């Protein structure tokens, strides 16, 4: 018996993800009007609820990775769980509707010539499989992807992601030495995020313990800062060029 999961989401994201998540261990494929998630981890399970829980875990990581690489706006979700018997009988396959809202997002790919002379297609989502692989045994990577893919990127959520990375690399100095961010930008980010005097109720702290920064960082500056740190950290974890 083989388990599969039907996933719901924006069709653009699902199509892009299917170009990169295509290994025997983890893949997203289209079957008619549905997109199917399969994982070798599912085949170790016997109960549909366990498969759903495992799929939710994997999808929470994919959501974070896709939000970072594809700019995904609507998170993926489990629509249904099914299985295929040894005789080919399919159980639990249901039809779902995709979101096909009009947007200005464009698929980006590039052709590169490999050392052996073959032409290989590169896609935006290509880093995702290696990040998910690392997340299977690295709880910090799994948490950072989960946090990045969940909810709104406000000061608190961005700070949590930063804290995961700073702790993982052994401190702020290593982020700076790796060239992922400057000391000034990190100081402005932390100072602003913790200051009710600078950002009001959005701050991590409830009261002013120190004067607000003279040059507070805006949220529109904080988001790309944390994205850059996160992307570089994930690259270092997966040893991608």
C-alpha cells in the first residue's frame, strides 16, 4: 500500500514546486486537476491520521521555503489523504479547487551547461529539496522554516526567526563575520523590535526600559534583512552554492 496526500494551494506555487520537488523521497506531482504529495516517510505509517500529521509537518517546512524562494502568499494545506492498494485500487481521492487569482508573479528558470556538456534547467524552487532534507534532522532549520511560513511577518515573528539563527551559529558575531548582515543593521533591528517607544504595541517588550532608537528600522527594512540572513544560513546548512 502506498499513501499519498492531495494538497491545496495556489496553482502557480504548486506548479513551481512540482518542478523542484521531484525526487523519489519527496515529490509533488499533478494528477488531472489535483496535486499530489508523496513521501517515503508516509510509507512507514499505517494510519491516515498519522499520514496527515506527517504531511502537515512537511508542508509547514515547504511553506516557509516556498515563501522565501517563490514569494508564496497563500500557504499550502492538506486537502485529503488517500492510499493505493497493491492491486492499484485508489482510496480517498477527492476533487478540490485551486486558487487561480490573477497576479503579476512570473515563473523564472534558467538553462545552464553542466561540466559534462548537458543542459540543465534551473528553477526558483530548486534549493527547497535540500532545505527540507536538512530540516528532517535539524530542529533549528525545521523551526525557522515553520516560523517563516506561518502567519504575518511582524516584529515578533521576525525576531523569533533571527533568534533561532543567532543561537544556531553561536552568536551575532558569526552572522556578521559570515557577511550575512552588518553589525549596524542587526543592532537597529533588535533595538527597534524591542522598543515600544519606536513601534508601539508591535514591540516585543511591553514597557520602555531604554530610550527609543534615534533611527528606528521600518518593518519594510526588517523583512528583507531577516530574509537575507535566513537565506544565507539555509544555504550554509545545505552547502548549496
